[in-house]
């Protein structure tokens, strides 16, 4: 096989693989959306009926609750520092940092986790 023919064949195969990947990505996106809807439904049911764990033959599905602190944005940092300086004219950098870090909003995310038995 000549170098030119090999190049053409590799390009064709590359484009075919790239197209297959696009199709698979679309399918994956659809499945992620469906899983997200099912997760929301399951979380609501498990929360309403006070179910922490659902045992199955393939493992178990557990209801989880995670608390995540809000990321620091410039606007939030400026607001917190403005409040802090109004209330405390004698300041130290450590105090300001601690104040900002401790006053971030905490976001609670709920979900389910499938644990497979080994």
C-alpha cells in the first residue's frame, strides 16, 4: 500500500470513528437526561416515604444528602468584606479570611447512589 493510499484510508477511518462518537455522545446525553429525571423521582419517593436504602439483588440504592459550600465570587467577596468593615473597624487579614470562608452559603444536594455488591 502506498503512503498516499494509507493516508486516505486512515483519514476515512478517522472520520468514520469521529461520526460514530458523535452518535454515541447524543445517545449518552439522552440517557443522562433520563437518569437525571429518574433520580429526581426516586429521591422524592425515598424522601417522602423516609427510605434510606433499597436493597436489590445487584446491590443497593442509597439515598444521600451532600452539603456543598457555595463557590467564592468577586461580588460575594465584596459584599462580605463590606459588611465586615462596617461592623469591625480594627481588622486583621486572618479575621477577614475566616469571616468570608465561614459565611459562604451551604447548598444541600440530594441524590441516590447504586452500590454494587462484590
